[in-house]
C-alpha cells in the first residue's frame, strides 16, 4: 500500500511595510502578488492580483515592475533608472 503525502495547504501572507501597498500571498505552490487599492469615489478597498510566481524573487520583480510603471517618463533611461532604484531598494533588505 502506498502512502500519500498529507497536504498542508493553507494560505500565508507577507505584509511588509517595505512593499506597501503590495503584499504577497503564499501557499505550498506559488507566490501571489496582490496590490491593495482604494477606490477614489467610494473609498472601498479591494485587491488586484498582479500574478502568480514560482519564486519570491520573481514576485519581488513583479512588484518592482508594477511600481515603476505607475508613473510616466520622458525617456527610456529615466524608466530604467527608476526601475533599478526600486529593485535595489527591495534587494538590499530582502536578499533572495
């Protein structure tokens, strides 16, 4: 008779002030990046899923991409510089 592995699947969260308004929801299979958003008119809070990732590093890169895309840039170099600053900020505190 073959023993099956008991599933311990449950959801956990990483809610760090460093990545606000984002947080990471993780389970046994992936890291889901969520972004907390407040509707301007109603003031109602909701979550937007940015994606599902197989590693914490990929989840943090998704946060950096989304944060960098939140503003307009005059040049590609301005975008790259801002993106790199965000990545450096995240990687200095969270070594992956």
